[in-house]
């Protein structure tokens, strides 16, 4: 009997200590949130996520939504939150289900899935027939909807393979800016055309070619669905075709250098069009651009949303 009381006291004390620890990490996290020290708050709430503490999960979710600059470092943590919510939702925990609905609807930790969001909404309604579900997507502490998502990505084209694209996408529209180049700035000392060096009477030969390509554009993005977007843009660009020439007098090389083919070189207005596929926090794009409506090049890109 005495051993039984000792065992009971041990279990009771362990439970109290555990409860105090849980209270401590949530309390410390709340204090850090009040100071707007979100990195320290994340550290404290992370202890709660390890134990699938729904309060801690709720706060981690709030930080994820409101502090986009921290998302890269929180990916594994937000995945753990999602796993906890899925497990508890399977046990019909209505608080977990409410949060899981957000995760599927907003694409938190997983790709957006409105079908699963609808399923869990119906499940919650079944479990809480008298519950008020009107606030499911309007909770004030999580109500930072994706009015705009900043993105950045790499853009490739055949003649300008070094490209950078950045911008922002809202609920229906967005904007972007892009620069592309092949990082070639070779100069030339004479002009030529498709027939050759018209100002030279001696023999000549073209030995190699090079292109200088530099383009800058900006435009608008049309969001047709959560996955499919398109963009159209305008800008300015330069595409110069250079030929390396050698001139011979009496079979001896008298001069050499770079010449620009004026018939195949263009500069001026650039127009471009892309189709964008978004999946989760990533996207890919394909399209093309033209310089002065005379030369066309293909585009491809990949990037990430923040």
C-alpha cells in the first residue's frame, strides 16, 4: 500500500513538472512575441511542437504566415506541425481540425488542396453541429491572407542564359521585373552584313562568331488559377551578332578583329510572354521574347515564393 502511494505521488509530481515545463515554453514564447522577437519565440514554441502542443502549433503557424522571411528556416518545423495536426485530426480533435483546414487552404507546409480543406470543414461541421464555422478563414490572429507573395527565380534563354526574375503575385494579378544577359561585352571595330565585309577589296575570312545579348523587361502577371498564371512584359534589349574577321593581302594576314553583322543585330523594344505553373512554394515558366519583332528567343525559368 505504501509503495502504491509512493508511485502515485511520483506520477503526480511528474505530471505537475511536465505541465510547468509546457507552461514555461508557451509563456516564454508569448513574452518574445510581445517583444516582436519572433526568432526567440519560434525557439520556445518549438519545444511545444515536439509534444504536439496545439497552442504552440497555433503560434508557430502565426509566425509562418506573418514573417515570410523566416519561412526557409521553418520548413521542417511547419512540417512537424502539419503531422501533429493530421494525427490529432484523425482522433477527431476539433481544434486540430480547424488548424488543419488552414494548412490545406493556405498551402502551409503542404501544397494548397481545397478538396482536403473542404473535407475537413465538413468533418468539423459533423463533429460540431452547433459550432459557428463562419470564422474558419477569418481568425484575426491568422488573418494575414496572401494578398501578395514575393518571388524570385532564375531565368534562362538560349542567347542570354544568365537571368534573374523577381516580383509579387496577389489574388488575381501581380508584377515582375527581369534582367537577362550572356555576360559578353565584346567590342567591334567595323560593320558587316550577311554578305561579308563590303568595305574591303582584299580577301577576308570569318573565323568565329559571338553574340552580345542584354535584356531588361517588366510586366504584369495574370493569375488564372492557383496553379496557372501568365505574364506579359515590355522592355529594352540589345542583340549583337559579331564575326571575327581576318583580312589577307598577298596571302598574308594584314588585319583582324571583331565586326558586327548589322543585318542580324537588333536593339530596341523587347516584348515577352510566359506561362507559369505554380506548385506549393515553387514555380516553373516557359515562354519567349522578341527584340524589335525581328528576333525571337525562348525563355525558361524556375523560382520560389516567399
